[in-house]
C-alpha cells in the first residue's frame, strides 16, 4: 500500500536550510491530524506553564533574585521544544519563506493568517481598552502585564495553532 504525501510536505526538493529541516522524514508521524492537534494542545500547555511559572516567581515577594533566570531557562526549554514540534507538525508552513512554499501551502498560510490576525486584533483591542482601565485605577498593573503577555503570545502562535487544527489529512480528501 502506497501512502500519498502529506499536504504539509512539498513534493519538490527543498532549497533552504529550514525547508530541508521541516522536510525530514522523522517529522512525518507528527504531520497526521491527531498528532498536529496533540502538538497544539501541548504547546498551549507549555505556554501556560511558562506564563504562570514566571508570573508566580516574579510575584513571589521572598523569591531570591537568582530564581528568576533559573525559572526562565527551566520553563523556556519545554516551551521551545513544544513550539518546535508544533511547527514541524504543520511542515513549517508558517515559518518558511514564501518562495519555499507551493501554491497550496501559500493559500493555507494566507487564509490562516487572515483569520488569526483578525481574532488577535480583537484581543489587542481589548488590551488597549484595559490600559485605559489601568490609567483610571480599576485594572491592576500586574493584571495588565499578564493580559499583555497573553495577547502577545496569542498573536505569535495563533496562525500555527489554527493551521494545526484546520490542515486536512490526505485521508480526508476523499471523504
């Protein structure tokens, strides 16, 4: 039984370093729908752990100064690994330069960017409204900082998460 190529993978030989890296056959199991979705959820959990862990260390009044960089390194490692797996699960479509993508990949990336950045724009609008609340004194500075970090990470990650959840598998094409 021959498997048809994954839609996230280019049929031609990749040119750049990143394209060659994402075309590595070791990433092929990650590019199935269930694995892409699992990678998305794991990356979201790693992001939440990063934000909550660093927020807890910074908010802890008795925290020694050395704990902040140690916690940052310890929490950035799972975040970086989870983000790399998520990018590999979509074949690097959101990371590769446009000339490295075929037409279907360009269309998928452009469609996801349009949707994701509209939603992220609404989050940024909410953040800007919250800054007025901070100026009036009804939003604490720590809450505003946390909201800003969440909006920023959502703006960065939303396109690849949406692609992970919407990119079809080859088996889904006939159904």
